[in-house]
């Protein structure tokens, strides 16, 4: 019975809650039971059953009174990057050990006002720096999918790996994620769920622990395109506390899901045909093109000529912003503070605290970021990367000005890989996982990953759609048509 309830989509649960067929309390208890049985996945790192039960009781009261917004009584998981009042919010890092905010992030506040129930906090790569959820202070999150009969533990992707694993394994009905270079879309593709990165500025960043402030954007992860539309409507909106938040009305995204894309122009960028791309990814991309054509869309080939510079530009800009943002973690006001030897001063406290508190990947990126911002290299690296970013943005603007309404690409260069398989390789090999996603963050555009098929080992593969700025509704509708054509219904076998 618990699995039957926790496996519902948000839409299905909403309809059953409103019809009185199930209560928010029953739905919440079902999810809590599934979470308790799924510690092997490492998805939930701070469980909040008391908060969940209190919020479910409040939601049931609202439902009884007929005051039920779309998310009323819906159990969600919250990525550990979102500050939640009185609940540990560590960004997957030891340096924030013991940090319990006295405030609520704007996103979680809006979700709670919409009646959502928080089941707990979800695992993630430390400070969102990673593509495999192997840099977390809590240990690895594990993908609920397996390769055929092989019991090798696979990555759920990163940095929102806990969110992806929890949704795919039916531990919650939806989750929040953040996307700085693909951290919603890549995990969604690896676990067979849907993940949306909105336009930069559509969702408030206030109360979300920063990685790279000009790239970070929160978004929804769900079991369907419609679920993501419902979640986005609750998460989005102008916030005076975030200077980059756009003062734009939030449309009814769910109402825009007609599935009619006849006459729409979809671009296929030739630069995304990477050397060495696996045949299965190439074939899936061709199938996606055929699916959209079959739904009535017009497919055109386009050029995004500066794509090849996106990864190096991203891995200059993101570490540079990270080195600035992470300077605040010094052991003075909150979080971890190193034990000091007699005679140690403030400098030694900073050095020891940061050396102990940050993991290897965070240290690597902070050092890279500090290097590219240093006096002798600022123009050679950081300024040049900013200029490349402007060119990448212009490529997209020219494509959209030419009549293209969405762009179809692969979401990832492969299916999920084994935990540890890339950890000892050159870090650049891991960074290549972001090859199809970082351009969207550099240009500030909306992008969505939709599950579209399985590889020969039975692992999910996803396609990415990129939309025009502020037109998430149109993007979601195109994704809705792709979802319907793909008909992806596969679920992982419960081994945990």
C-alpha cells in the first residue's frame, strides 16, 4: 500500500486528495515508510518526519475546507542546498556541519504556502560541485537503476543526485534541485525522470547556498512534465530579496500543456554531434527528431558555432565565482571550526578550518577560481571566458531570431556510469558530463530533460529541449508532446 501511494504522480495524488480518496497524512506516511526502507540509496540525509506530519495535518485541514492549491498535501524532498528554518542545511559539506538556519529560503517558503509537505533534505555533491554525487560529506547517493543483472552501484548524476534518486525510487512525489551547469537535467536523464532548469531569474535564489551566482538556478524534478509544470508555478515569482529575480508574472504553466506543437520550429544544432558520441545517444537523438516531426513540428538544422568553447569557459567562470562565494566559510560565525594549537592565530584558524571542512573537489575549484582571478591571469582567463559567454548567448539569440522556437539535443553523453569509475580519472573526464548542458546556463536559458528511452543495458536515456528566455510554458508544452511520443514508463526494480 505504501508503494502504491508513493508511486503516484503529483497530478494523480492531487486528484485523489481532492476527491477524498486519500489523506495527506496517509500519503506522507507512505513516503516516510519508503524512505526508511531505502537508506541504501543515500538519498535522504536529514529526515524530518515531525515536520512532515505537522504539514500534512495542516494540508488535510485546508483540503477539508476546500482551500487546496495544486501542491496541497504533496510530499516533497528538498535539496540540501536550500536553507530550511531549524533544519540542517549543509550543502553536502562538512564545513557547514551543525548549521541550522533561522530563516526559510524563498523557494521552500513558497512551496510550504502552496501546501507542500517536506519529508527531509536530499543528498548532493558538496556545494553543488560535481556530476556524480560522489563529493558529498554524507557519502554517495546511489542510482535506483541497475545495468541488467549487474549489481554495480551507479551514479544518479550530480549535483542533484539525491533529488533524482528519491523521485525515481518513489520516495517522494517530487523534489527541488539546482542547476549551475546541468545539475538538474543530467541527474534527471540518468534516473529516468523529468528535470527543468528555468530561465535565470525566474526562480528566486534567496536562501539557496551559492555556488556560482550568475549561473545557479533552482528548478523542479518530477515524474512527468505536468508535475514539473505544477512545481515550477509554485517555485517561481519575483522576490525583492534577490536582485537578479525577474519582476514578471508567473503563468499557469499546467494550463499551457496542450501537447499541440503543430507548426513549431525545432532546431537541431550540428555542433552537438560530438566526436566519439555513443551510437545509442545518436540514435535516441534521431528518434527524438522523428517524434517531434510526427507531432507536427518543423525540424531545421542550426549552427551554434561557439559551443566548442562552452566547457572551458564554464570551468573558468564557475570556479571564479565559487572562490568568491566560498570565502565566507571561515569558521568564525557558523559551521565547522578547526581545533587550534597553542599559539595559532586567526590565519591558522582560517587555513585549518577550510582545509578540514572542504572536500577535494571544492578545494580544486576554489584554487582554479582564485588562480583565474589573480592579477596576472584575470584578462587571460576570466575576461576571455566572459567574452566567450557573450558569444555563446549571441548564438542562441540569432537562432531564436531566425524563427527557431526550441532546440533539441541529447541530455547527457552517456547513460549512468558506475560509482568510482570516473573518480580516479582525470577530473576533465568527469567535467565532460556537462558537455550538452553548460551552454544553457551560460546563456541563462530554460532547459528540460525528458526520459526518452533505454540503452542496451536497460538504463534510462534522456533528451534535452532548450527554450527561449521566459517561455517555460512553451518549452514545457513541447516537452509534453515529446513525453507523449516517447511513452517512457519504465521504472527501476526495487533492489534496496
